[in-house]
């Protein structure tokens, strides 16, 4: 049998599948990306729960109840006595307990092995507590991972994290082999339609109502156009307000007489279904409302598969759609969205050029590539940590 004694052992702290959470999907995809790296054992997970009992598989080795403060330090101490060489902490506001997730500080302050912090959100205007948490995480970590270049200066200027500690690694994208766009359209009964799509958990910040309003102008010139909104309501939104937002969108579709031109697919898509929805799309749209959104996993997926993208100019979109990779519309402006989409539908050559440029970046974002970049950082950090803790006799 092969000797595994020299293989590196890492773990990830965050949410874990089957919990319905973007961080859980990210965590699993990153772990799967390590499968082709021979000097690593399969990473393990410390899963944060939200009061629900989940049927985890064996890769979850420790569970922390989100709102139980004592469990954070206890989990850190358990990790200190394990064979884990390095921990990757997934940070997103809302998945850890305490004010703004402050219980995570108890965890890292009790941790005695090196850890990387991956920031999924970098706020330009944090509260005092949010700023303290991110600054402290940056201070105690051995490396800070951000998914967008636009956040590097904010991490330095707002959160006092030195640039030498920051590494930019793109959000990963799963690599799935599919049929062509036209073949998938035909398979799902959309052979003669021009598909505009959005996918992801539905919540009021997505601005879908502006996309729906834009369809009025679009179908006037392109009656074959169909806007498909893929995804169920975000679990947190559903818990607090039910389907109020989705119902308001459905009402808007009826009001504007767009029943034949807007379709809701109310389900949590599998990874394969997400990729199929993207590949069959002529245009991917993110009409989001918040300018400060530093990262969007859904937009990353669309870039990964070379879709031509129309988006509002939030931080991540401005960065990812630069250099001829998409079109930016104004916030809360259905006329602007319609103008961009019509520009593409009326100019096939322009649309093809944007897809080509987007795919060049997208090919570098597959999870295998992203895991390799993480692994490179981890190898250096483990070596440095071992060197620094080595006794000199």
C-alpha cells in the first residue's frame, strides 16, 4: 500500500452539504478539487450548523452549533490535538454566532495551528463590530484569500491587512461536459427561443423585477426571447417572509402580460443543472441592487462557461466584465438593461466576441485550477510554519 505518512492534512471550517448554502457548495467544490493532488489527503470539514440536524458524510469530523458560544473554543482545541496541518476558514457574515459572527474570534484565538481565512464578503462600510472581526481574522491568519482584485485595497485600508498577506484566487467553477447550446435548447423544448437567464437563491437584493420589466422592450423586438429565473427562495428569506418576493415577481409578470416570456424554475439546481442552464443561455443577467457586492458565485459560473453577461455595475461585475467581457447597465434601471440586451441580440458578431473574451478568463477558473492555487499557498505556509516552530539544538 502507498505510504500516506508524508501527505498533508487540511480541513475547512464553514457550512457543509447537504445544508442549502453557497458556502457549503464552495467548500465541497474546493475539497473535490484536491482529489488530483497526490501530496494531500482528502480535506475534512468542521461544519457550522444552524439548529438543524444534517446527514453529513464522513468528511465532517466536528460540528459546531452556530449560536453555542462554548462550542467554538472546544472545536479549536480538538483541532489542535488532531493531525490537521492547516485550516481554511470560510468567512461570510451570517453563518457564525454572536453579533456579526463574533463567536468565530473565540475559535481562532484558541487555534494553535496555522489557518487561512477566505473572505467571501469584503464590506466597504462595515460596522464597528464587523471591522473588528475582519481585522482580527486577518491579524491571526497566515494568509488572506480574496476572490476579487477590487477588494485588496479595502482589506489594507479598512481592515489593516498588509498586502504581502493577501492573495487573490478566483471563485472556482465546476467543470462539466455538456452538449452544445442548441442541443440543450432542443432537449428542453426551447429550440427557437433566445434564452436570458439568472440563477441562484432568490431574494429581494437580486433585482429580478428590473429584469422582468426590461423584457417588455426586449420582446417587442424579439418575441422569441425568454427570461428564465432558476432557483428557489433563499432559505433565510423563506423562513422570515415566505414567498412574498417570488409572489410579487409572478404578479409583475402577469401585470405586464409576459407569461410567455418569463419562466420561474422554483428548485435548488444540481451542479449539472446549473451548468446546463448556463450553456443553453444566450445571455446571463445579474441585475443586482447592491454596489458593494465584492463577489458573486453565480457570475463566476457564467464567466467560467463563457456566457455573454449583462449586469448592474456592482464591484465584482465591474472587475469581471472589464476588457470586453460583458455589458454594464445602470442600477434599478430596466430601460438600461433592455438597451444592453437588445444591443447583443441585434449584433450577433459582438455577442460572439464578448463570449470569446469571457471564455479566456473562464477557462482559468475551473475548480481543479483553483485547488492547485490553494495547494501552492498551503505548501509554502506549512513549510514556513514547520520551520518557524522547529527547535534549534
